[in-house]
């Protein structure tokens, strides 16, 4: 058997990537790129509105110290976005980075349901439930 025949046989054993896998891959890429873009835009806004952060160690420490003027609730994030504050844009980018893998789990549940794979629907639903509970408990604590 010549080497081209071996390549053809080994390539035929590889399963084509399905639509669900491509959707999940696209979702993860778009989520990470969008998150990174928002964080960079937020940082730029912070330094445009407060150029002293570039030159003054005291001002920069005020920004990065515990209890700094950074939005901690969704209401503060929305109000910060409406005011054009860079910290709020960074917070949205970080939230998107957190939500991206959660969306991947949710899409997986739908995909497994469409494939009628009850075992994986239950397992993935359990994972999503644990993720949601951890956010709720984190909010309470």
C-alpha cells in the first residue's frame, strides 16, 4: 500500500465536525473576542477620562485598591455604562467572559435534547444547575 492510500484510509476514519460542535466553537470564540474587546475599550476609556492614572502612582492605587470605585451590582454597571465610565465597560467584558462558558453548557443541553440523548441532557443540566447555584450562593455570601 502506498503512502497516498494510507492517508486516504486514515482520513476516512475521521468524523466530520458537526453543526453543534461548530456552533459551540463559534460561540466560545465570539464570546472571548467580544469580552477582550470590551475590556480593552473600557481600559482605554478609563485612561482617556483619567490621564493621571498613567503618571500618578497614588491615582492608580486609588483605582486598583480594594473598595475602589468599581461597579459591584448590575444597577451600578448599567448606570456606569450610561455615564460612559470605563470601569463599567470592563465589568461588562468580565461578565461576558463569565457567561460565555455557561452559554456553551446551555447550547450543549439543547444539542443533546435534539439528539435525544437523555443521559447527557441530565448530566449537562446538572452542570448548569450547579453553575447557577454557585452564582446565587456567591451573591448571597
